[in-house]
C-alpha cells in the first residue's frame, strides 16, 4: 500500500489566558485567511487529489479543516489520538516568545515541559505514532491523505520517522505542509514545513 501523508498544522488561533474547562481556541481572522489560502492551494492538486481528510478534534484544527473540506468535497474523520500535547491545559498561546530566548523555550519543550505545564514525551509520541499508523493502514493504496493537526503532533511523528531516540520539537508555520511517503512498513520524509500557499 502506497500512501502520501500530508501533515498540515492548523491555522493561527486565538490566545487563551485561562479556561478552567481546558483552552480550545478557534481561529483568528488571520487564521481564517491562512486556512482559505491552504484550501485554495490544495484545490489545485499540487500533490494529487486528496482522497482522505482527517482532523484532530481540537477546535483550531476542526475550523481549519472546514475550509479544506469545502474544496476537496470530503467529510473529515475526527481523530482524538492526534490532538496536541496541550490538550486539557488551561491556557493557550504561551509561545516560545514568552521565554527569555528561543533556546530556553525549545529546551523546555524537548524536556517535556512548557509554560508551567508538564507532559510525558514517550506517552505523547506513542499516541501520535499509533494514530498515524492507523490512519495510513485505513487508507486505500495510492491515496493522498490530508491530516490537519498540530505542530507538536508533526514533530512527534517526524521524530519517529527519523528514528531519533528522543522526541524533538521543531517550529512549523501555521498551515504548513509536511509530506510523508508510506509504502508498506517503509516511511520516507519528503518535505518539512512547505508554505508556498502563504506567499
């Protein structure tokens, strides 16, 4: 089975300073513009026709997916295994810029903590890998599967594909596209952080 997996980070969301039920923001006006450009780009079939559409269940991913859904004509499958590491946190938007320097922020993330929150890197990576491997297994041969998810989710799967002992986080742009070629049990990284549609 040969599958091309498009890992797409959601568009720009609102920041949330505190939500006791768990921060789950939707898109800003800028985010909606990014998602619209993403959808228009995918409509031109730069990677072939999208045959399957999958989304994280978090609001910022679902709202991004709605733009894509209209142009590819597919009903998305919602998958809570590919939610971000911050699922359930009370705040959203505490980015790298809140740290004294970028290295301090990335060091924190790569050690399982961020903005006062902690998480289990191995559990997170395991959940993401299981989710993506199942998504690939359920696709038809010669499929193009667009998955709208999150930066940390993309990073965790890249760590798996590249075979690194530790999970590492990388900075992917909103609505950027990272492409994976899957053929049987073979996984190949084709590109990271494509943003042609935003130029």
